[in-house]
C-alpha cells in the first residue's frame, strides 16, 4: 500500500459518517517521502495541492474512494491550498481554491477548555458557538460545541451542502468540546450540528446551543453572526445606572410582549426599529422608568410568549438581527429608559432540534424524569448541579447584560427552581441529599449567578419571580441569601386583586387583604406586579375584573386601585394594555386595542398612570424609603365599615411627607378627619376622581389646612372630603 493511502477501515468508518477523529485521517500527515494530504471532496473531478503563497502546484491528489475521499503525496510542509475542479451547472468545469480545514491546529486554549469543564467560563459565548475569525491569514468561522457523549460531531450548513461527512470536528478531551475552523464559512451562513450518539445512531440535526443568531421560525437553523461590534453611545447612562436602579430610586416597569405591542398592520412584520419608533416615546411620555420585555430569546413556538427558550444567546429573529436589538436598547438608554429582560433558566422545550438529549444522553437536563421533566409545562428541567450546565446558564445571563447592555434580568419561575417537589405529587420527586425538598443545586446556581452579575455587570439588577415565602431572596448571596435585588410580591398581588374584584358592599369583610401586605412589606425588596399573567387564561383584563353597576364605577375602581398601588411601598410593574383599560384579555396574535383611547374614560386611565408616575418619581417620600419600616406609617387602618385606608409615606430628612387616603366604596365621605405629621397647608397632589381622569371631580379644591390638633398618633390633623372609589395624595405645600 502506498504511504499516503489511509487504512481501509478508517476510510470505511469515515464514509459511513462514524469516524470520531477526522484529523487522524484528513489534512496533512508526514510520511516517508513527503506529506500525505487527504481531503473529502465528493463533488471534485480533479484536486491539486498548491503552495499557499506562490500558487505553484506541489502535487496532485487521487480519488481513493468513490464517495469522494482524495489522497496524495506532496513535498514540503509549507501552508497549502486545495485547487478543486468540479462540473458546473452550465456543463463546464469550475475551479476554486480553498484552505483545508484539517491543516489548522486547535484554536481553543487549554484555559478555555478547563473553565468550561469547571462551569466557570464567564465568556462562554465568545468561545463556544460560531465566530468569524482569521487564522493564519485565512478568513472563516470557528465552530465549537459541547457534546461529551457523542461519537462524532460535524458542522453542517449552507457552506458544505449540509453534508455531515464534509466537516467533522475535533474533540478536545476530557472536556467533550468539539471544535473546527471552516475556511470560507461567513456571517449569514446557516448551520447546525450533526451528531452520532453513544449508541452509534445518527441524531436529528441540532441547533447551536450558544448561537448568537437563528433563522426566523419556523426554520430552526443557527446563523453565523456578523462579527462587527455594535458602536454603543450610552456611556452616560451606564455610568449612572447603578444609582438609578438602587432600592431608594423610583422604579416603574412597563412590561410588554415585543411581537404584539404594535398595531397589527397588513403586510407589516414586527421589528425593533418600528417598535422603538412608537414604544420609546410612548413609555417615556407615560413616565415609566423601565421597559420590561417578555423573553426575546429565540424560541420555536410563538404561543409560548417566549417562555420556552432554546436560543439562550440569540435575540429572536422575528424582530430582526442582533444588531437591531442592540440599537433598540441604545435608543432606550438615550431616552432615559432602562431595559429589563425576562430570562428563563428553569426549563426548556423538548423540540428535536434543541437541547433535549443533545448528544444522545440527558446532557442539559436531569436523566430522572422526577427531577428533569416539568409536567406542568411539558418541558425539561436544566440540571444545574452539572458544572457545564450551570456555567452555560450563568454565561447566558451575563451575555445579555454585557453584549446588549440590558439593565437587568427578571428571572422566571424561581419558585419552580427552589423546590424539588414543586407541582409534584408524593412519590414523584427526588429529595435532596439531606432528605429535604429544597433544590440545593438551584439555590447554589442562583447565588453564583448573583455574584457573577455583581462582578461582571455592576449596576445591573436581578429580579425574582418567586411566589412562595422562601426566605432572604433579596439578601446578598455572601450573607446567606439568593442575591436578587428585587422580588415580585405575588402575595400582595393576589390579595389586593381579590379585594378590588369584590363588590364594594362586601369589602368590609375583606379589609385585611389590603393591609396584610404591610405585615411583610419590608422583609424583602419588592416589586408590585400587575403582569401579563393577570390578563390571560380567563382571568379577564384589569378593567374587566372591576365590579360596579355601570362602567363609571368600573373605571373608578380601577383608578383607585392604581392610585393605591403607586403609593404602596414597593417598585411598580404594569403590563401593556392595562394602562389604557383594555376590555378584552391580551392576545399575542392580535395586538392592543389602541382605538380605545378615543373614549374619554380609557384616556383618563392612561392620563392617571402618567400623573401617578410623575408623582412617584418627583416625590421622594413615595420611593426613597421603600424598604424601610420607618418610611411608612398607618394613619387609618381599622375603618373596615367605610373601607377607608390612610397612611403617611416619609422621605429623608428635609423631604416632605405624603399622605395617601383610599376610599374603596362608591360613597362620598364628608368631614373625614385624620392625623398628619405637621400643621399647615396640604395640597392635593393627585385625586383619582378628578374630572381629567373621567371622575366625578369630588375633592378638596386642591388645598386643606391642618391644625395642631393631635389625632391618630400624629401631632396635627385635617378634615377631608373623600371622593367615591378614589385615592388621594396630599403633600405639605412647599
């Protein structure tokens, strides 16, 4: 046998696409008498090896297997290229020169490989996935994917005819990372991975878990991203971000679904530019501080609203390329708006092109369905106890904060992560190593995530959607907490919505549902959420929940509730459409009913939200001591018969207090006396019953005077007229 010819067994394994070590067969191999060069080029009719610098022919390759394996002996070890002749569509012959992928050394460093295995690679997105690079003067794309149990991994794509035999990859043991530099593969090329599982069977093509870009659904391939960095203009915003998101800052989140916020126009598809043109000035005008986006990571099923994520590093292609999303964030920052993303580390869908049994084994998920399958959502649960999976998810969170300058992550479904028996029957869950129900691996993951965010993206915030009484969610991880900055107050939301949905005549029997939230309001740093979950699945819209004999009472109830919410301790969150009192439930396929703003009552609610945000932001007493007991004091707590509540909010020394009074009945209360913190004139800063909002305009003519008559444990008192179904905010006159 000639020295340049490969072993027949290796050739047979390769052409059957089962060879796991392509570099032992393909590329240059020193042999007696020269260098054996081998390449798999099934379309070729002639292959020459030419000097990479001079272009001189250094040797010819011969077809040694009918499927397209070529081999030959050449002289010298200098860099070379392959000159390939092949029939063209016109019946002639086309000639092209290509670099040999198997002539290049490994590209990933040993430190990268080590950190991936340890789950501590903070820049995982820069190492795994597809990256356009230049190696030894040759332009191409470096592909890398983690698949430790696969027998063979190939990258297939538009650059190689989707043939798994063309570009099998090199495995870096013991990490199980496969890599390959493919000369000529460029930005915009579609690709997937073809894997042979540990049992020798070919698996369905997989999308890249660390892809930065994907095809527009229903197509499922990954896309080589444009390597050009985005030119950010938000340095001023980033410099002051930490202070603007601190516990003493006013935070008011406008939550939305990016694909359905814009009106649905015939022939128009949603994109970040169109959305930004309308959304950014709208949210700024309403006075919200942040836009919170339901998951915009790539997801196969639009009906999941993004919560079944497969592209943990890829903005959805439904809205445009990654650079378009970066520009959207940049424009938000220029307008003084922060951007928070919903992020889903708890579970992932079972789609065949995704993470499920990625290399033929339970790799990203637990193998035991009592740990690894979420029966509520028909999804798999990440195995966060595995180093590489934990590192993958932490790197995903950091990627959005660094690559796209987002200002925070709202972590979805935290409760499902914290408990091994979450939504499971007895005998259908696996206890932790101590026999308990707490998910110790997930707890450690969340703590590690919070530490990493503080280290890598200072000023960014983490917000937990956590619906249980798990302790210390917002305590720093190094002090035994989970390390979140804020937690959604789900208990407050459930109690107060139940109260406001009831008929006013019955509210006196449910008085404690309004006040109970203050029992624990300062145990965590809370966000008060009226989110998308409250306006779907038959729950009705916010205005639809309101009781009342007529529409006037429904709108008055809603305005009173929003006034209560905006003056209660805690940051604020409101889902799109709720600010215009949309009657029907939200539907992601149809967009919002913007035409409702032609009605004075709906526009009045929108105007009230604008003024509430303005008061919330301008009056320090309404936000600077959100997390401090001494920043809140009940004035009237026990007037259940009249369903009246009153309280004082306090700022720092020298900042004026605010008095809030809620009347949750449709009865005007004349001569209602209550205590205040100081004598003198108090001005009516906001009255939710004002005619400008669609109310009856009952009130106090804008001003009342408090006298030095003690009441309700306060040194002074005043007398008010309480409008029906209303919230009043009064402050000492400047």
